[in-house]
C-alpha cells in the first residue's frame, strides 16, 4: 500500500508548556475541525491520553456518516504523540504531532502518512484537497487561540 505524506508546520507564540496540554486534551479536537465535517467525539470525556488510548469519533465526509477510531501509539509529553486510525475513512492514517520549543514560541509539526481507497488518483482528485482545507482551518483556529 502506497502512502502519501502530508506535512504542516505552524509557529505559535507560546511556550511548549502551554501548547502541548491544549493538544493533549482530546476535547479540543472538535474546535480544530471544520464545522462542515460535523466532527464529534463519541468516547466519554475526559479522555486519559496515554499510549494505547482508544478514541472514537463520528463525522461526515462529503455528507456520508463515518465512524473513526484512533489509537495513541506513541505518547511522549511534551515532545510528541502519534495517533493511528484503526477504523475510518482511510486505508491508513498515521498522524505524528511534534512540538519543538523555539526562542519565539513553539513549532507545531504535523506529519501524516495516509492511504486512500482508490489510490493516488483519488487522493489527487479529492482527498488531498480536503486534507489541506482541514489543516488550513486548523491553522487559523490555532492562531486565534494562541495569539
């Protein structure tokens, strides 16, 4: 299975000690997701984030209801964590969140390796654009929250 790498970086003008806890709270994911996805956490909150933690979500992808389950496969606060899709709309989804302290804030790095049903053609025609739009929304929200 061939995967696609999507990477995003955002410098937030706050210390890692303030930024990481925001991402460590699963409930904040709803605020960082565009409303058109109708994203909701199904797992009872608060979620105790740690390696092996399972989180269930409900969302709509182009109007189609989707259930999504991820597992936290790496948990290294305050430096990084990884969530991997166990069930959902992708053939594979491995999302690494990295937090690097910088003199003027925290560099938030997202690295996602994903694969879609239908391969590279479907990715180029539909999925990549959605992923970019979702992360652009997330970027704007994070700048509002941390500026």
